[in-house]
C-alpha cells in the first residue's frame, strides 16, 4: 500500500487501464493511459463503488458539464476500482449513465488508486478524489471528499478556470472577473 498521497506539484502517476467508453456492442472497451492526456489539461475524478447512491449523481453532473470541460480544452476521466464489466453493466442499467461522454476507468488492481493514496482503509475503495492535471502531467489541484459526501462540479470548473489563467485569483474568483496584480515595490 502506498504511504504517500499524490498532491499538488507532483507528477500524476503513469497508468494504463481498461475503460468503458461506449455501450455500443463491439466498441464498449478501450485502454486509456497517460498518452491520452499528454499535452492537455485533464480532470480525473474517482468514486467509491458502482451501483450506489451518491456516485451516479456526481457522474451524471460531470456528464452534464462535459462540454464545459471540452470548451476549456480539458479531457474528463472518471474512475473507480470496479471492473470494466461492472461499469458497463451499470451504464446499461442506469438511465443517467447510458450516454456518458467520458471513459469510466476500471482500476481493478487498485494500483493507481493505491499509488494516488486515495484508498479507504476499511474496504479499500477509492475516496471521492478529484485531480486537475496540467498539460505537463503535473497535479495542479486535488480535492478528496469522504465516501458519503458528493463533490461540487461547478467548483471543479471554477478552479480549472483559475488555473488556466496562470494569474493570481482571489477568494471566490470566477471566470471573467479581474485577477490580482502583484504589488511592485
């Protein structure tokens, strides 16, 4: 088990995982890796388990905001430690998940979640972790919620906007607002 937590300023770990990318027969699965996000902004969000209650609300909200991410030249990736077959079955059986536009990564070995340091101690499922990764593969923001608390997708977009300005953004800053100018002494 990893002793560290991957955090801001660190390189996002290398990975290659089987993922559900479609419910179309014959095109359901694809390998997703770092190569798919190299040179681009990426948001990877994790949920604890498929076929649960809070998770589909988050996944559906990320999907509703998919174009908000692509408009920011950002790749959206979802992940859990469930298998690609469980992901596929869940997509097929849950109306809010059938038309997802981003991959559901299957970290069945739990190796990536372990390397990130986001596995719960008891069940060894992923916490609700969200990573914003810059085009150089560096983690620029991470937020981890407890298993029972859903995240705020609007906040993920707000932070992504702030990071993409590459400027100083004050508390509660939103896209379109003025950034801060450092005092020149």
